[in-house]
C-alpha cells in the first residue's frame, strides 16, 4: 500500500486482541517502518519528488526515505514492584494515598537513618531475571547514584551500577496479526534493583513546586533492552510483553497509566548498510503502548527527513518529550555532556548473595510464562488469533485452562471465551475473575450443546443468565424446561398443527413461495418455546410441506 | 545517611547510560586498571583535584580564596590515601565491597512510623499536604 497509514493500537484487556484503526492526517504524514524481516523482495521504481506535491506522492517519498534507513531502537523500562513495603524501610505503599502519609526517617533521608533491604525485592528480581532468561549474578551489590533533585530526599538514589543482579537475557514475543504477525526475540542487556524517587508536581503559577514522598523508596526493577527493535510496533509489543510477564509473575501490576510500568525509548537511524550507529535520541513521557508505537514512528520519520535534506547534523543527542495532543516529539533539553553520577558502592548495604538452591527454588516455582502458553496453545491447534487473545491476560488463560482441563472441546471453549464472554466482560467492565460463570459450568454448557440436550441458541440465552447470576447449567435447564425436543413424532405433531393453522401460507407455499418455509419454521419454534431441534425441524417440515403436493 | 567516604573526591567518570552504541557495555570492561597501572608509582601520579568542579557537584559554594586554600589540603588527603598505590594488585581479584558479612534482610511486613507529625514538622517549607520546594526544571 503506497498511502501512508497512521495506526493506533488500543489494547483493551478483554476485547479481542488489539484492534487497529487506520487514519491519515492532513498535512502531516507518518509511515510505519517495515521491519527487515517482512520487507518484500521487489523494489519499486521510485518517482523523484514532483514540484506540486500531492499527498499521495508525498507519502511515496516518505516511504522511500524511511526505506533507505534502518532504525535502531532500545528501551529502558522501570517496573514498580508490588511488594507490601518499600525497598529499604517498612513503610507501606498504596497508589493514590494522601500525599506524605507513608513516610519515615529512612525514606525521607533524614540524618542517621539506615536502609534495610526488603527480602521480597530480591525474590521478585530473581523471578524476573529468570523469566527473561538472564544470567543471575550470585553476588551483586548496591551503589549510590548521586544527583540533586527535589524529589530525591537523600541526594542519591540507591541503585545497582556495575554489577546488576541479572544480565544477558532475551524475551520472545509474537507481533499482533493486524501488523503482520511474526515471532520476534529481543535481547535484554540487564535487570537491576533500585528505588523510586518521590513525586514532583509543578504548581500552576510557576514559582514553586511540590513534593510528595509517598513514592520515595518504592522498589523498582530497571530492565534495559538490547537495541534490537526496528519499528514502533516491535517496541510497543516488547513493552506489552514485559507487562504480560510481570503480571504473570505477580511481581507488578504493570500499569502504564498508574506509573508502575514506565518506558523510555532510545531511537537512532542509520543508512541501510552502514555499520556505525547514528545519533541516539531519547524519548520520554510515553504513557501507553500506542504512544510508544506512534512516537517512535514519528521520530524515525523526523530523523530520516533531516538526513535526506542533508541536515543530519541537526539530529543531536538529546531528550525529547512525546506530546500526545500534538502527536509529535519536542525537545526537552539538549544533553550538555553526560551526567556525572559519581557512582560508588553503597556502604550502608551488604552484598546481595544468592545461593544456587535459592535460585533453583524460585525457578521451580515459576508459573507458565506467556511465551510457553502461546506455544502450548498453538500445539493444541488453536489459530494464532485465538492464541494471542487467550494468552494475553493470565486470568483469561487460567480460566481457559480450567475449562479444557475438565474436558471441554478446545475450539468451542476458545470461541465462547473470546466471543460472548469477552463481550459481556467488556460491556459490564468486569474482569474474568468477577463473572459469575464458573469454568465448570462453561464445560457443562458446551457439553450440553454438543450432546444435543439443548440447542445452540438456547445455550447462548442461558449463558447470559449464568454470567450475571451464576447458577448451574443443569439447574437452569430444569428450571426453565429447556431440553431440546428431538423426538420426530413430537415435532411432527407441532408441524402438523402449524400447517393446519396457517392454510393461506400453506397454499402460497404450494404455489411457489418456498421462502415461507422460514415462516413455518419460526412458528414451530414459537410453539415449542425454542426447544425444537432446528435441523430435525426443517427436515420434517420440508417433508410435510412437499408431501401433499 | 551513613558514612561519608573520600572516594567521592577522586576523579572517576562513569557513563550513565547503558543503551549505548558501543559494542561492549562499558561496565563489562574492567574499570579499575587505571589504578593498577600506576601501582608502582608514587603520590605525584594521582591527578590533582579539580576543586571548583568538586564544589559544584557537591553543591557547596566556595569563594575563590577558599578554592585556593582548600586545593592543597584536599590534595594532601588524597595523596595520603595514595600510599595504597604502592600495593601490587596484579594477582588480586577485585572485591565487590569492603565488608565480608552478607544479607541483612527484612520481611515484607508493613509498619507505620508513629511520629509522622514530627517528620512533617521538621520540613522547613511545608504547604499542606506537600513539601514546598523551589522550581527546578533540569536534573543536574
């Protein structure tokens, strides 16, 4: 497609896996970079840009521009751990609490206070390191990263500099189908533990700012990726997979809106074939997966355009902010040389020592991770679309697993969950843990329909009641007398009744209006209260309709 | 905060970002060799302190005469520690830390600090419910 498309991903937990909306904006055009793996072999002969540039030609030019360059993207992610207490003190942390109510001398950095490490932080770090296939450092340490800023009470952040707890891993993911699908594997450079700073709010009138220290000292895991991503969608999916992993592991709720998952992206481009990297630009203020996608695509276009215009010296190493409203990146500040954080080992904290037994224990207790689930679902014969949907949310996957482990038909169970059940959850804004339909009952429902006890249509009707009020399938069938009628004699009687009660239509049918079969079928359904087996009904109806001619 | 150490005064420069374009991450390259190479030389091999820069990074304001006055004194302290340069470290593995005890861990059990009012009261500039600070836009 030569025209430029502007896509958004909306990732709702319970709708069908990401929907894509394509838009073209007047005047400002964005291209999505094709990843090298999906580029077609044929090269189109490009037209040189014409003087009167129509949107169509302009988009072709932008396409050509971005095709000549390769984007190198790396992501630094901060994951806020869902421990009950902070990293170095016993203050609880609850998002949304009244400001400055969860504080103590330690997290406020008052003189004489000493940090004491929360054992859960190590546990979560090891869990994540293993889940990301990293090598764990059995001996690591904390360091002080020193700088002055109003939200940093101690004047330094306790972090890990040269010996992080985990290094050299990778993450597997599958790109959404509407972006071409495909499997990717991206490297993870390191994972380390550190503490969060407080929250800094800038006041309206501008001459002072405000600090809330509730968040100061909350444990974070920083995940640094290898610069393996090449397009906005790869980067966005990387972030989405990290969210999936941390939620599967239960180490964080991975919420970008709440700030428990924060991503900073580094983007540079280089002409295809060049081995040196281009100048790297950092992008901050990305609050959703779709912003990650769009910001990167914008930045790639911006840099590519500057390159082709001969202005690549205007691409400087800097931090830019993504402006959601304007849909563009803007300069935040130019980097005046690299910051000097004067790292040195944190003298108040001892070495972090892991034993092989400890690590093995955690490894054995890891749940089935998203990648494993996807591969297992694929092997079961589900389509990629089903796989991506079911494995996206750990609770949905568990529900599905519970259903099929009790013997339900795999494809039918997937269809029910992805269709009617997902629609219900979306309408009522419920999670799958909150619906009243239990997996056992879904199994029963599927079996009842498959076995012919009730018709598919009736099944859908009682599903709604089961979702809203619970109860058992057997109970509802009995209570409402829903058993399907499959006795041909009984159906025959009903057909006879309908035919005798509608002589005019019968005549019309015999006269050639065969469409009226549907009318008769409907009438039989009505008197049978929807219980007549449709297939049998139509068979008998047809016989009787054609018999007396 | 615990002990202050004069390590802060030495001129170590570390790159802050790891998503760098070099093929080998900085931290995997042994960073201490600069000390080791000088192990046979004495005091004059250590770089003199850049007192202006040190004061800047520590956010301590010094008048020019104070800079002049302190520079030799700071240098003396560094050179005194510089005696360690004489130790032959060629066959010694770098230690992570100076102590030998490990683990001092705490269970993940919440405890509210009782006297939060005293904490708030000690804040010099407090505008309920926030700590009031001057507007600072750039980090460092």
